[in-house]
C-alpha cells in the first residue's frame, strides 16, 4: 500500500475507533469473511407473536455501525473481491472432491471411488503459431523465452493470426462441449453394444468441469468425467465400464465433434473443432506416479475456477462502448482479440460477441457439472446459510427465554409473523474498513492453508 493510502487508512481507522463501534464493525466484516466490496443494507426485521400482537424481537440496522448492515458481495473474480473469490474456490473444491471421493453429508456415496473416472483436458485448435517454451529449448522465433515472459502465447505473426476464428471458437466453446457430451454417450453405448436409448438403462455419464484461458486467450476445459450406474452416483457402473473404454471414447468423441458456422459477408464458412491435444488421465484415490490423485484434481479445478473467471490480461468488467477499449492498458494481442469481437458483432447478431468481448467472446459458465456429479454450489451456499440461520435462531430463542418471552420452538409457525423491509444503501468499504477487512481475509487464508497442509500430510501418511 502506498504511504499516503496507508496514512489515510490509519486516519480513517482512528475516526472509526472514536465513533466507539469498532468491535461491532469488525464483527460485521468478519461475517462477510473480509469481503472487499460488501453490499450495504438498511432496514428492519420484526418478529411478532400473531395472536397477541406482541413484538418478540426486533432487529434494525440503526443499531449497526454507520446504521447499516454489510453483506458479502459474492463476486468470484479475485481482482474484484479476493475474499468472495476464495469462498467460491473453496465451494468448487468441495464440489469436485465430493464427486470424486463421495460425501455422505452431501448425498454422494463413497462408492463413487470405484467408478471409472478420468481427468480430461480439451483445448482449442491452433489459430496460428504463437511464442512458446518448448521442452527442446528455443521458441520458433529463435529465443529461449523465460517462464512468465509476456511474449508467451502471443502470435509470431499477428497479421496472419486468425483472430476471427479465435473469438468465434471461444464464443461457441460451450456448444462444442455440449455436442462432445452427446458423442461421448453415443460412443460409449456403441462400445458396449447398446443403442443410445438402451444406454440410459445401464449407465450414466457425469461431468464436473471448469473453463480456463490459455495464455493465447483461447478457452480450454478441464473435466472430471465419470461413469455411474443408471441411477447416478449411488449405483454401480456396469462391468463393461472401464477407464480404458472411457479414455478411448473421450478421444474419439473429441475428434468427431464439430460446430459448423455458415459464411457471412465478412467471414468465410468455418468448422469449429477441438484441438488435437486431448489429455486424459485416470484418477486414483492415492498417487502411484502414473495417475493424478483425487485431492490434486479437486485443488487444481478449484484453483482454476476463480483464476479463469478473469481472462488472461483482460478486462474484469463488461465493455459497453467500443471506445472504452482504448481506456484499458492491454497487451496488443488481448486488445486485438477484444476488437475482433466488436468487429464481428454484426456478422453474428445472435452471438452477442461485443457483449462478451471482455471475456474474449466466451459466454459460458466457468464451472459447471451434470446433475448427477455431486452437490451443487447452490446447495453448498444453502448449507452455509442454513447454518447461520440456525445459529441466529438459537441466539434469538435464548434471548427471548432470558427475557421471559415464549419459547420460539414451541410457537406454531402460523403464530409468528415476520415484518421486514430492506433497502440497498450502497456498497464498498472506507479506507480504514478496508484495512480491517484485509486483516480478516489474511487470517482466514492463513487458517485455510494450515488446514490444507494438514490434510495433505494425512493423505501422504495414508499412502505410506
Ligand atoms: Zn466480496
Ligand atoms: Zn518466441
């Protein structure tokens, strides 16, 4: 933090401290896990005993610091809110992990560990040669680029790079994925000697996937692909379902998938396909060198779920007017990709290329899964919300009992009435609040790292 900013933050902290509600403020910020851009709410909630009209409890934000309640923004982009992005990454980790090792509490039996499953990576094809770091040594340009060099992933010859193909490919990547899953089911059915309709009586294929940008600005997908029995994770897969069969079917389905694009006045007809590099690795419970471990897959996918919400060197918010592009300090390659989205916008009116230009054309979800894979992110958020609501309920019940009011648990639901009104009152943090929030986020991160280290130590011990 620059010195003036730090000084402003300390001054502001002194102001907050003088106001006398610093502990309450810290408590609020802790409940948002140190969200960098909380939403401010003003309002009240009153719990009334309906038959008598007695007010059992009233909560209003005028008793809160600054007369407002701060709630987490929930943004999953780390550049907007590191704290909420981390919560999202954590949810994704548990989601992917539950699909791999099972989780009774989330309704995924641990027998899924014996189902054939792989970690597959599907990439975009080449749109023209780019600077890279080949194993053999020098890039095609003759230079040995150091790791992290900004030149990596940019075209050797920008004039000949197929920018139109690149952004159209990103834009249709979710459709390519959808078609890939259809081919995959078909190929598996054929290998098992079944028709596509019969297939669903024997097996189900489930997916948990994330999208990520490569340095060249092309989207690629990492996916956990698993074969279950006909009823999903809780049923045993048929005997013909093996990792080798799944591996073969993924490769052949990826080869066959395509999305044709008709020609437009400015762009010739195109056939969009996956790149030839399809990586498929079996997933084992514990590492034996040849396969990737469950824990590694879950951490990998979670890491990319938030990292990929930000296109490499791109813009973290929507561009609404073309001239806004100039206001961003972007590398040439990224700028050209974004400009191409605007150039082609009227050629493909239903593709909303300009609208998604900050995502280099990509309009899909960064992490998604088939219903059978495991619990959903929504369900995880609900578990957390339920937990908080239960705590709040228990606190309230205790307080009412202490005041000699009726036991909340004995009141039929029909006899209680909730009156509430909430209004948006702004967002963000003052410099002093930011300092507090950053401290909270740091502490949480420290605890998480310690917990992760402990669990990988345990996993290692079990392996030995
Ligand atoms: Zn946030
Ligand atoms: Zn090079």
